[in-house]
C-alpha cells in the first residue's frame, strides 16, 4: 500500500490538487498499479527480446520526398488574422 504522504508527494509533482477523499482513492489506485508492476517483475523473461510494440507493424506513412513549397498566400489563407505575412498566435506568458 502506498502512504498518504507518498500520494500527496506524487500529486504535488504532477501539480494536482487532491481533496482528502481523492487522496485515499488515489492511494488505492496507485497501490494496484504497483502490485501489477510487481507481478510483471516476477515473470521469467529470459530470452524474450524487448519490444516497443507486440504487433509486427510497419510505417504506413508516405515516403518523405522533397516537393515545391506552398506559396505564402496559400498557406496563410485559412489564418483568421495574419500579421505581416505571418501566422498570429496568442502570447504565452
């Protein structure tokens, strides 16, 4: 079981403001996750190669080939309010 203090610490790292009842629920959920990870650690994985994906998939995107650039006017056409030939976006403080 994960302690209330550990739950609050993880919540603080994630910038989550949890109420007391949420801390208790999160403690149970995090505890279940850690138990699942422990079960995985008990498996004999000798000879099993690491995988990023269990399915044998290949990239389905088109080849990245150079082509003519999009004219500025055409690129800016859907922009609500271009400024000086550029996309205008809200300032981030």
